[in-house]
């Protein structure tokens, strides 16, 4: 194995372990006993964020970094497509 393959294997191993660990640490989906966060957002949205719309408050205030990450992924994908088409043009 050359150095590049070894680094790629180590990186993929770390990512794989992280994904497996994250899977075991996730909360059960749709568990009716896990509504504490829902009720907290409903009760405190206007006081904490000043937004009248709860969905807007969740997307832009409570999950702002997640929304920023999604925008970053979209921008990176568009930039990658532009780079691929630019190389094919030459």
C-alpha cells in the first residue's frame, strides 16, 4: 500500500466508526415519550427568537448551523459540477 491509499483507508475507517457510533446513539424515531423538545420549542419560540412562526424559528434560529451546512454542501456541489464541465470543455 502506498501512502495515499493508507491515508484514504484511515480516513474512511474513522468516518465509518463515527457513522456506526452515531447510529447507536440516535434517539428512537417517532417515540411518543420523546416530546420534551417539541413542547419546549412551542412554549419558548416567541420569547427566545422573536419569530411568530415556529417553523421559521426552528430552521433559522435553532438549527441555523445545520441550514448553513446544507447551503455549503449545495454550493460545493455546484462548484464541483462547474469544475467538471470546465475541464471537459478544454
